[in-house]
């Protein structure tokens, strides 16, 4: 993802906000979330620090806005995967689809994924962030309820933990150790991911 610097004064509000968030993605991919600063994002967007500050306030505000965008994209990716299923798909198919949607999000948005749960860098008291985080959780919770209708309380929580931990962990390892023998090459990675999801669905749909 590349942000082309523009002459100062050329941005209107929406363009500048987008340019600053795109700059966050660049920096996260290049050097990690810790390297992000409002000043550097402003420089890449072609504006002064003082012009950028009113949009987000400070670095925490900027990263919180980026994380909110992440949650929205994650939810849409899982929802789209479920929506692509044939009519009448059962709960197991819906649960598997949420896993594929999560994988697709991580693959297509690596910068967002790296910042996903860096709660040390974002404002977790922000109402918009909390709403977005809840929205991102909803597709998995809904699919799990359909795949394991008899699971409640502790049994349901365990299934949600298994599904989330496995898929998120796979995405993290693929991003951090892309050359591992276990998933070397796109074809093998896709095969391992699909088999993992199948096993997860079987485990999660087992009688409580």
C-alpha cells in the first residue's frame, strides 16, 4: 500500500483522514505498530503535524481509529463468507465460513491484523472502538450458536475459545513465520487452513 504525498492545503477532511490511516498501514508493515507517530503519518500524507492533529488528537487516537476500521473490516469479511454459502447451509458450514472469512481478512489486511489486539496502544474505553469490537465478535458467536445449539455457558465459551484461538493463532504464525515447512507455499497453506477449520468445526459441533 502506497500513499502519495500531496501538496499542503490540497486535502479536504475526508481525504486527509484516509491518507493518515493509509500511512499507519504503511508504517505498521514496515516497522511495526510502535513506530507509528502522528507526525510521521502527517509527513507521509503531505501535511503538517498541526493539520493532522485535529483529526485524531494524538498517536493513541490515530491507532484507535485504525483499530476501529480493522474491526469493521473483519466483521464484513466473515459476514461475506457466510453470505456466499448456498441457501440452507447448516450451522457447521456457517462456522467454517467465519473461519475462512477471518483467514481472508488476515491475508488481505496484514497491517490491520498486526494491530488487532494491541490494547496497550489503543483507547479501549472509546465507545466506537468497543462497539466495533463487539460487531467483529458477532459473526463467530452467531455461527457457533447455530453449529452447537446444545452448548451453553462454560461449554459454549470453550468452543468459542478453541475456534478463535486456533484461527487467530494460525493467522499470526503465517504472518510472522511465513516460510515454516508446515505451510510453505500458498497451496499447502490453503490446504492446512481448510483441514484445520474442518477439525475445529467437528470439535465445536460435538455434543456438549
